[in-house]
C-alpha cells in the first residue's frame, strides 16, 4: 500500500499526483505545490487473471512523509482507496 494515503501532503504532493496519473484515477488537486524529498517509488508488474498485466506504483518511503492517518479517506469519503 502506498504510504501517501496516510500523509498530510497527499492532496498537495507532486509525486502523489504522478502516482494518480499512472493509476488513471481522478486527481485530488490539479495544482500540486509540494515537492517531496526523496520519495522511493516501488513499481510492480502484476499479471491479472485474464492474462493482461497491470503496473502498480506505490510510494514506500519518503523524507517528507508526515503521518495523518486516514487523510485520503477523509478527503474522498465512501470511495475505494486507489491500489
Ligand atoms: S509520503 Fe511523500 S510522496 Fe507521499 S504524499 Fe507524502 S510527501 Fe508526497
């Protein structure tokens, strides 16, 4: 799971904005203004049951991470957390 969903900066972060683009999900903001320090992105290639593949991007570490548990869920109530 991407640590960004529990980060205070998730709706302002340029790296998370890129992750959203890779996952083809709706952006939390059109104008992210935070440039995080040293985000470490894990990229996984997953094979799906139908034989197609899916690329998953997850931020696993980041020096700018500031814990705000459940921030993404509070910003998007009732929506499923992007995988
Ligand atoms: S953990 Fe880092 S990359 Fe993720 S939202 Fe926070 S500042 Fe951005």
